[in-house]
């Protein structure tokens, strides 16, 4: 059965990201106030991880991140996990979530647009900045 669990093992998170991000995400720093969720497939294997971070750093808009395992893409895992992260954010009192996406990652950008994220600008490194009121 597909399930979602909170993950705290930063070495495991880094390994999952480096294996499945297609090089678009190098490394993320997770601190003790950030939240990381893992979505498991029907066989009990990790299919995707998502995170909500920026709490300890005091960011105005907490930042959502998502990596879906290569052989699990286009099956709805990313959409489901993003929904869960947004619910978690609302439960934590957030009203807005931010994310960054490479302009050449059209599959991810299309997913984010379909879920209501709106382009707000561009970072110095070229990544697009998107926001959503949750």
C-alpha cells in the first residue's frame, strides 16, 4: 500500500536526491525544524521525497522541494506528495509556499503551474521562483 512518512535521516535524504534529481538539485540542508516527507510505492520502496524548509532560517516564505524517483515519474506521486506538503504547511500556520525550478525542467514547471503555483521572478542563478497561497 502506498504511504507517506516523515523522514529525518539526512544522509538518506542526500543519497535519494543525488540518485534521482537528474543533477538539477545538488544538495539541500535540512535542519531540525524543517519537514521531509517520503512517499512509498505499493511495494514499500521510496518513490518520492518532498521537503518544506526555511523555518530556522526565518525565510518569509518556506520553500518546497520535491524529487521523484526516475522510474516513478508521471504516475501522480509528485502531485500527491505536493498536496501533502501543502496540507502540512497549512497545519503549521503557513499561508504561502515558495519553490524554485530550473527553466529547462519543463515537466516540473508544468506540474507546479497545474497545482496553482505562479511565477514571481527569477533568482540570480537563473532558477524560476514560484509562489502559491495555500
